[in-house]
C-alpha cells in the first residue's frame, strides 16, 4: 500500500530564544507591539510537512511518495532526499520562485513564533493526484490553498481514502469548506487547538464530525492524544522522552506513524502508540529530519515503552 503525501516542502530557519516570550510581551501593550528577541542559536533545516512526513515514514519502512511544488533553490534539499532514499518523482520546480521558507523562534516553554513565506508552495495545484500511479492511501497536509482543495477532491473522485490534516493551513478555510473536506476525507487529524477551531468554524462537535469519517485524531503534545471513532474515544498515552530538544516537526512525525499503521492494517490502539512514539523520538532531536533509527530499534523501544510488540 503506497501513500501519496501532498503538502509543503520548506527550508526551516530555527532560532532559539533563551527566555520566555511571556516575559517580554505585555498583554496591555499588544496594540503597540514592538519586540526584538536575541537568538544566539540558529539552524537551517530541511522541512515542510510533506518532506517531514515522507522522511519519517521512510524510517519506519513504509511506502510514501511526497508531492509538492518547490523553488529554484531546492538543490540542497533534493540532494538530501536522494541520500535518504525519499522519492522526488512528484516534485515540481516553479521557475522564478523560492522554496517555501519558515522562520521559527522557539522559547524556553516550547512556544513558537513563526513567519512563513509560501513561495512555490502557492502553485501546489499544478500537481494532480492522478499523476501518481499505484496510490492506495493519501494525505492532504498544509500546502497552497487551491492545491489542498483540488487534491482532496481528486483523492475523493479517485476513491482513494485520505487523511485531511489542515494544520497551520486551517485559517485559510471557512466552515463550509472545512465541512466539504470532512465529507471527502476518511480520517481527520488535528492538534487540540486546530480541533477547537474546526468545531468553531463548522458549528459541529468532535462527536458530530466523527460520524462523518472513520476516525478523528487529536494530539495534545505531552499529554498524549485521542482517537475518536464514531462515539468511541481511544486514549493514547504519551511516550516518555529522554530529553526535550525541539518540538518543530513532532506533528509530522506523528502523522507518519498514522500512515504506517493504516498501511499495515493495525488497530487504532497500536497505530496511535506508534505515532506517539514517533513524535517523542522527534522531540529528542533538534530539527525535523535529524533523527535516525532502524525498524528493529523502533520496535524494541515500542515494546519497552508500551509493554507489547507489533508486527508490520
């Protein structure tokens, strides 16, 4: 079962502020906000939702093909993908555009302030789901607005089940559009903030939305996650991290775990735990694609963490 992962590719410039934003942003003064954060630590990483998810799925041994639009500055990223064995077959270079760029500042509480330049990502609709062969599972993650709309429609028309994971792209859509995504998708994935926003914009509760799809996955960071399956709630415990280095990309690692479980026909209890452990491994490393493990190592840690094993 091969998954088509539609979403962004980006260069992430990650900066670490050695203090807390709340010590410098005064609520009573936000109408004249003018702040500057000294960030002694800075890295430039390969990122973007499709790139991160494909990388993590590859680590698990799953079959995933990313689809996205990139700029003329993409060569360093493409060389990295080749070294990792991640397919570039469905990446389209947009002339005259930069690859999407994210500038992320993280404080000591793991809060983040991000500035994002979409660049070539805005042309994601130039790719079509039908251009990929042998696809049996899909994912629509944050991307250009029109691309997300068209890719969801194309998955639905092709009869390919897919996860709708709007992430930071959710503010681009109104309630009617979000309902349409839910009608087309097989699964919905949100963090807890996105889940609340989904309910506010659609006027439907998570329970009501779960009647429209096979499952809704809601992550809550260090508090674990919940999987809502038509009236039933499956609580997924968090996996203990050995250290907390960088939360950037944890959600993408979690999504890769979801795809892996779905590809292998696993139950939600195991799928959720695989996803949870993927997010934990990611948070132990700086950057979104700097963690490495073999499948045997992952299975051993899974058994040690959750006290049972799984077979792919």
